[in-house]
C-alpha cells in the first residue's frame, strides 16, 4: 500500500452531533493533505480518531499500514500529533517536557536526552529550553509542541491548526520545518483555517463540512472546478459595504462576501449573465464606488463556494467564546480531553 493514511467510511457521533459522518480519504506517502472546513466541520475529530485518541463508531482507517482499531499501538508508534490544544506542561521547562515525552516513548535515559537536545537545536529552542513553559510566547509553545510530536520520528504527522495565532515570522518558520520533514519523507495531515497555509504546504486539499468531505483534490483542480470569476467591488468610504452586498443579494445574485477589514465586496460569478446583472445592479443602486475588478478564484473562494462560509482569518477561537458571526453557529462544546492553551 502506498497510501500513508487511508480512511474508509469513518463515522463519529457525539449524541446528536454527527461530527464525522462517513469520510473516505487517502493520503499518499510523502505528501501533505490539507484538511479544511469551517468551525465544527469535524476536522479535529478526524485527527483524534486517526491518532487513536477516540474510537470511531464505524468505518476503518490505516495509518502507515496499521488499522487504527486493530493495532492502535503500532499506529501510535508511527505518528506524531501537534494538536489544536497544547499538551505540554507549563509548570516545567521545555527541555523537561520533551524529556518526559521521550521517556513515555520508552527511550532509555541517555538516548532520550540526546534526542531532546537534537530537537531543541533543530527547532531553535535551545536558548529557552531551561525556562518554564509558562514564560514562553505562543510561537515558542507551538515549536515545543512540534518538537514533542517529532520525538518518535513519526512517519505520519498530524498538524491540527499548527500556526493559529502565530505572527507571520513564526508561521513561516513552522512552514519551513514542515517542508523539511516532508522532503525527508514524512506524510502530513494538516488542518488549517488559513487558506494561504494550505496553498503553501498542501499537495491536495479535502474540504469538510458538517462531518462530510464535500470536495477533494489538488488545489488547482478545485479552483478550476469552482470556476467562474470573482467580481470585487470597493465602495466609496461613505458607503457601507453591506449596502452593496444587499443590493446583490436582493437581485438574487447568490454568493456574496463582505470583507469587514478591507471593505471589499466579492461576488462569485458562475455564468456570464450574472456578471451583466451584477454590473447593472451596481449601476441601478447609484452608489459611489472606488473600484470594480474581476479575478480568478483562489482557495478562499473555493472554500466559500463549497461551505457557504468565509474562511477564518486572524481570529483566535477558544471553547465557549462567542462566534464572530462569519461562520454558521454550531453547538459549542468543550472536550474534556482537550486542554486549552
Ligand atoms: N468530545 C465531544 N463531545 C461532544 N461533541 C463534540 C466533541 N468533540 C467534538 N464535538 C462536536 O463535533 C463537531 C465537530 O467538532 P471538531 O472539533 O471535530 O470540529 P473542527 O472541524 O475541528 O472545528 P474547529 O475548526 O473549530 O477546530 C462539533 O459540533 C463539536 O461541537
Ligand atoms: Mg478543530
């Protein structure tokens, strides 16, 4: 088998919540699959099943050739996980954390310290290794998480929103390390809210919504499939972008998105006549505009077209926090097995 991860009909329900509802996936060895989807789509639940942290209700999956329910021990030996919620103990140093994880992997003392120091060096953590983790910045914490997941030299690495909340410099650093690992043959399953991250790292993407994979393929292929054009309108500063957006919606032009930060209103056009109608609608409103242009869809628009929601950009979400309104609300949960960072 050349797939490093193979998933067939995986299902996980939590009461009435169908977190994962029959997912098939295949990740060829040495590649990166970007698993995308709005909050609550089931991405973390997928990863938790593939990491043998929660048992599936139905379906089968193989990680590095081992079935997750039959040989969870061998699956655990083959994989590493950098979770959405940090696993490290903040009351001891980074170096001590890694040592404890190494010992849990049954590495003998000397080998454990050697591996720890090698990874501290590699992730540029040596300078801060002796400090309590409670004094680390978010970027340092993420790097420590990643170091911990690499201790066992995993063939398969799960990165669940590895760079959420990181500054661009730390994000780039983490991407470099991920690329290096992939170049050495590691297979990566990455979930992310950042479309650029998927574009940077992933060979293929799978888009999940409501527990199901709604699209799967190379990024260029998905963009071509969504096809069409995106019309972008920048209204004059005196005009609330929502006025333009509602004019489009009222005219029955469906896929409208307003970027609150930039004030741009985007409309996905799938037929030529929609473009004509959109331009006519703009004329009829008489609203003053700064610019109008069209561009070819990127992963952002693919995500919107498939899920009806805009991908999250910079918001850091925590369990129990109010929705920022850009995503449809899903039942909030707080998994007792997950520790907030
Ligand atoms: N332990 C649990 N108990 C109850 N419900 C859960 C549990 N874990 C997940 N869920 C629910 O399952 C659904 C999928 O959650 P999951 O964490 O997999 O989504 P996600 O795609 O990772 O979302 P996010 O982008 O917010 O991380 C959600 O509705 C969530 O509330
Ligand atoms: Mg998640």
